[in-house]
C-alpha cells in the first residue's frame, strides 16, 4: 500500500504535463478568429481600440450570443447603430428608384399638359391674328378667357368645366346675335334673355355638346392622372422613411453583425431568417400593399382612357377648328335663330339707318377663317406625344405592383445581404452557423404576432403609413370617377414642397413633401353667381368692337357660303 501511494503523484504530473500544450493550442486557435473581425470593424470607420485582438469573455453582450467573442461592449453598440443604418439604406435604395420614376413621369406629364394648352391657344390666336389682324386683337378676350379657365382647372382652380363651357357659348351667342342683327339695338338685359335660349335653339349646332363632353372627360382624366403620379411619388417618399423599433433594432443587429462577434465574417443570414426579420421590421409597410395595388390598377385604367376616348391631345389640337365650325353653323341658321329669339324675348328696337349702315360697312376687310395646315401647327408638346408618355408610364406602373409585399424578399436577395445565396446548413440562423428551423411569417402587421425574430406590437400601427393608405384609397376613388368621365374634386399638390423638389435631384431623405388633402368643394350656387358676374362684366366690355369684328366675319362668310 505505501508503495502504490508513492506512484500516484508522478502519474498525475505526467497527465497534466501532456494536457497543457493542448489547452494552450486551443486558446491560440480561438484567438486567431478576431483579426479579420477587427479589420472589418476598422474598415467601417470605427476605432481600432474598441476591437480586441483576441477573443474575450462575452458576458457583457446584451444581444449577441455570449461566451467567447470578438466583440467588446462598444462594438456591439456601434454595430447596433450600423445595422439600423444599413437597413434604412437598403429600404431607400429600393424605394428611391420607384420614387424617382414617379417624380420624373409626373413632371413630364405636367409639362406636356401645360404645353399642350399653350400650343392650342397659340394655334387659335395665331390663326385669328393672321386672318383678322387688329380686329381680333381688340376682341380676343372671349377666347383668351376660355384658355385661362382651362389652365386654371388643370392646376387645381375652383372651376366647374360644364358651367365654364356653357358660359363661353352663351357669351359667344350674345356677340354673334348682335353681329347677325346689326340693325337692332340690344340692351344687356335683352342679351341675357338671348343666352337663355342657347340650349334650346342650338345656334352652334351639336359642337358645344360634343366639345363639352370631350373637354370634360379629357381634362378630368389628364388632371387626375397627373395627380395620381404625384400621390404615388409622395407615398413612396414617406413610407420608405423607416424608423425601426427597439425590438427591430435588436433583430437587425442579431442578424447582420452578431455572426461577426463569433468570427463568422463570411457567413450570411439564412434566407427564411432574413425574411422574418425584414417582415417584422417592415410590418406596417406590408399593410400598404393592398391599397397600393388597387391604386396601380386604377391608374392603368385611366391610362387606357388617355390612350382612347379621353385623349386630351386629340381634343385640344383641333379645338380652333371646332369653334370655327360652331360659328359657321350659327351663320347658316341666323335667320331661324333670330326669329325664335324675337318671339321669346320680344322685338328689339331698331337702330337709325346711319348707325346700322356703319355697323356693317365700316371696314372693307373680307378675310375668310381657315385652320392651319398640319405642317403649320406648333410642334408636339414637350417634344413627345401623349401616346408615348402613356405607353412608358404604363410599363412603370405594372412594374410597381406588389412593391411593398416584395420589399422584404428584395432586400434579402440583395447582393449586400446575399441571404438567398447560401445553403440551409451554411448560414447564420441567429445563434450559430446552422439550419434555420422556423417558418416564414405572413405579410403585414397582423401576421407578425407569431414572428419568431421580431417582437411587434400589432395594436400600435404606424400612423404615417395609415395616412398614406388613406391617401391611396382616396386617390383610387378619384381615378375610378375619372375613368367613368365624372369630374372629381382637386387634390392640392401645388405646393412647391409637396412635389417639385423631390424630383429635382435632391437627396432622397431630404425630399419628403408634405401631402395634404385640401378637397375643394364646388357648389353649383357659388359657381353660378361667379359665372353670371363674369358673363355680364365680359359682355359689357368692348361690345362695339366685337360687333364690328363679327359683322365683317359674318358678311365675308355669308358671301362664301352663297
């Protein structure tokens, strides 16, 4: 027995002596993993003093797995901020292209529509000016007012198109009626009576009815479509300005940089793992998808109208010819129209012979109204055509469908994330390099109740996103009304901060236009009062000049038609 006990100490010493090199070798192998982590950490602009050169005990870590780690407490905190920054940039990168697309198309459409109106007015003005010279200049306010009101409607003015066009034809009838009856004296009250017969007598034929229908549908569709592009731009701008919750920040850190702390700098997140994190962080954005898709569909419907019966280019380009047709129709039926007016409004007073003769023969001008030849007309508005613009934007709209529900997957498939490129067993699952076992949660806020990666409070929706959902819903209803040819209230997007800046090349996060619903209530009573006031005021200005102009026109045309 004494001899056995004497042998134990040497045996223990031998085992201890043999094990010590193995322990030292293991510690050395573990410490090698931190050099690459440190290099990448410094490459992001962080202080090298934060990063340990060897693995340390990870009891200080709050999110990343504890145990031996390459991350100090300072590194984990900075990686947390970096993950939030990387996530925001990823969302902006995908959204910025969409926002820029809608911004540029809105500007192009807006430029086209405004220039189209300018060209149509110039065409009419140049034609009358070449034909009638000074006489037209003295009596051009009637047509000038027409284009002023059309432009005011497009940019959001409180204009009722039907009433405005009715007023235009009533004013034209008053002037034409004086023209075709130069031997009579007409008071303002008598001319008001004449205007009441516009609809009943149809002195201009069917032109006013057709033109009113065409102009109303085309302008409603054009204005609403342009507004829709601006609304889409603003929605993308606001919704993509994400601000992850504290729970979201923890999930992003755990997915993006916690593998670094384990020395796994080349290991990418498992795809389903990344999907769950992104769907949790973009839960509110996912709820936008349904209304967004409905909105896109309504935009495509109006685009088809713009290509077909509501094509504003085909309405405005020949508007001068249509007005001239109406004037000639009035001349052809002047006798019948006058007789019916006299029966309804009474027999007017006859002018003296000398004044009646002067009103007809004061000038020997005998020019004839004629439209431009196609080659004489102004060049196409904004250097393009409506068909080309619509074809282009339709393709962009189709590509924009399901953008918000696809955003989490697009981010995970991005080259910087590369989550979709790794095998199931060679990826980071949140705690180790291994298979991810959880299923992918559904899209939207309500589905995140079972998200295994991000704790989401489904009872507190993001109010900015909810406001944009409502904005899309309102705009979709306006699109449907425009598609059916019904006038819609204007949605105020005229503020410089709400649109013009965001498409001018500024940084994305600095281009967040305020989007407000300033719904214009158009009451028939108010508009009627305004229109009547404008009518009597305009009719009382320059009546003698208008009579001279139209009397010459009438006689010249009468000779031609005979």
